[in-house]
C-alpha cells in the first residue's frame, strides 16, 4: 500500500520559520493583504513576497496555482512555495491548492503556513491525494516522502480533521494501487488476499471459491473465467457499524475482471494493456470499504465483488454458448467480450437474495460506449429510483467527481431479446451503455432502489487530473463515502 505523507498539526511559532530547512508553503490572497505568517516570511525575504503579490505574474494566477521561489534570502528553506488562495476559498480551490503542495512534495519535509486559513482539511486532502505515486514496479526504490507540518492557529481542531482526511485518502489510494497493478501481479488470488487482509480493520471478509460458486449456480460468472488459469472468486465484505446491527445494509457490487482480453471475441492488440484496469469497479468498492472501516462509519454496508479473468483458451466460453444464471434466466453469450454484465448479474442477484439490502449500487468499467458518450469527465449513472440517484449525484457533485444521469427504458431492454435463450448479452451497435445497463436491470428485483455506475472513462484516464497523477484516480470512493455518511451515518 502506497504510504500517505505523514501529517502533523503544530501551533504557530513565528521564530521557527527562518530556520526550517525543508520546503515552506505560504498562501497569498488576492487582496494583497499578507497574513501574520506571510508577513513573517515577507520580512525574512526582505519584501520579496509583497513585491510578488503586486506583480503581473501574481495577477495572472488562478486560485490554487503555485509558484516556487528557490533558496530564498534570509531563510534556511530550500524553497518557498507561494500559492494564491483566498482566506475563504471554495472547496475545489482549497483541494487544488493542497494538490500543488502534494505534487511538489519530495524527499524533504514541508512546513505549510496555514494560520487561520479556512478549509484546511481540504488543503490536506488535496495534498495527500496528489502526493500519491505508484512506484511498486520500479526497480529503483522510491525515496521516502517528506513529512508535512501544518502550522495552524487551532492545531487540536486540525488534528481531528487530519484523521478524517487520512481515512478518505487511504481508501482512495488503496483503490488506485489496486487499479494500477499489472494483471500478473493482481490476479484473482492476490486480489482476494488483499481484500481478506482488510479483516484487520474490522471488516468481515469471506472468499467464495469456484466449487462454492458452482454449487450456488453462478454459471454466468463462472463462464467468463473458465478460459483462465486463475480461479474465479467472489469476495464478500461486510461493515456493520450502524447502531442497529440488523438494519438493512447498502449493497455495493463491483466488477473485478483482473484482465479482459475479450475472450474468444478477442480484442485488438492496440491498447489491450489498458484492460488491467477492468477490475476498477471492485477496486472502488474495496476502497470505500476501507474508508468506512478506518472512519468507523455508523452504517451497515455489504460489498460483493466478482474476481475473474477473461481469457481465450481451449476451455474458454464460445460465442453462441448458453449459460444459466443464478437467477435462473438463460443467457445467450453472443460476444464473450461483453463479460462484465455476466459477472455482475450473478453477484447482484446473490447480494439481494442473501442480504435483502435497502439499496444496491454496482460499479463497473462496463462499456467503451460510455467513454464515447461522456469522455473522461463523467461516469454514467443509471438508476430505477430518482431519489436514490439524486442522493448519489448530489454527493458526487459535492466531491467534484463527475457523474451524469443516463436513461433506462423498455425500448433498450427489447434489444436484448434472444431467439434461443431468455436474453442475449449484447444489444447491437447503438446505445451500448444503456443496453448493458438494461441487461443488469434484469438482476434487480422489483422495488429495490438501484444505481449502476459505468466508470470505464473515469477509473484510469490517459493523463493526470488535478488530484491524481497519471494512472488510476480512485473515482467514486469520496462520493460513495459521502453518500453513505449523509444517508446512513447521519440519517
Ligand atoms: N471492459 C470493457 C469495457 C471498457 C472499454 C472498459 C474501454 C474500459 C475502457 C468491456 O468488458 C467490454 O469489452 N465491453 C464491450 C462491449 C461490447 C462487446 C458490447 C465494449 O465496450 O466494446
Ligand atoms: Mn470485455
Ligand atoms: Zn471488461
């Protein structure tokens, strides 16, 4: 697990600033008025900060932008990082400012001169998230990251906030680690082991093996994995934190295809390496469970993830095969590359039968079509319940995680009619994300509020984002954690 930077909150000590020999971060607001801490830095630097604040360069900066003044006169610091930020910024601006600190974090320690800066927790969160690096596969060992000390007027208050920030950041970074791992390292077996290790945090974790899945009748899920040397597994994680341990839980369901070659309906070679992230749904669900356990959420949540590998092989499932799902529906597998829905259908049915949840949310890197529709800015949100969907959209907006409502409808469901079985697994060229969602809809019992999140475009976009370096983003962990907090912890 990638380490978060070590955070400390310390009281204001003006005299310590001159001698601090790491990096110093100071905030400068638009008004040009220097805070008490900025005034001290300015005096040490013989007015350089004030001159900078009056410059055209500063005027052109947006909130959260940073510049670096290396080896400043009058200070022992290696650099003073100046970040433009109002004393009362928006959450987005505060997180962006924090990200500038995190991005620049190297081997040396950083002193962040917060004073009475508002939204300090969001600055810290931005810092933790953007400081993330995936270095496990580099032969050269990554140098230890420097610690971050926040000099604040109310350090005890900040200390408590920092614990909450760490719980969220650890969940997000756990998801990123899982999604960034190559598929020879994160197999169905090592994935299940990593999830099992979370029992140390107080989660109840069960691993269902192939013979048990056979016995249960998850033939739709098992069909996807038969071509692989890695055994298919279903992992069930439970967090029981509500005052009433018997209260109906929220169910989170994740697609965990550790690699998706397409199977016999083989994908083209170009870009196939991206399919290491096809377990992103399961990875996100795992990150949420980690955060819930770390912050001891007062909510009951169960997670079910299907871990399989989709490979072509002499034993692999063929186009045209018909399999029987756990629910009992027969499914004609027209395209073995439409495998995620086959995995999800069985575990969705299992989760609702076993746990009678109050609501169900599935996450999956399900379709290329959702990337055509929404790009990398928004995940697709499909739901049978406007109020449930509304709570999610609100939480996602509050966390700055893009999410956009998409339709469902009988007209789309009709496209899945099969001439030989109850249903087929693809709908045709158009509306591919919606027909995929309608396939899943069959495995949601009447009356159960359900959300399907197609995260194919947001789990691991091609470049860096404000809060994540290039690679996995951990999209959805913060939104789901917030939604759970708002609906269950505080409900
Ligand atoms: N894992 C893919 C979807 C995907 C594509 C995720 C690109 C991330 C980036 C999924 O299993 C898949 O192959 N879907 C097919 C469905 C088609 C065969 C109906 C697709 O989108 O092409
Ligand atoms: Mn596929
Ligand atoms: Zn897939």
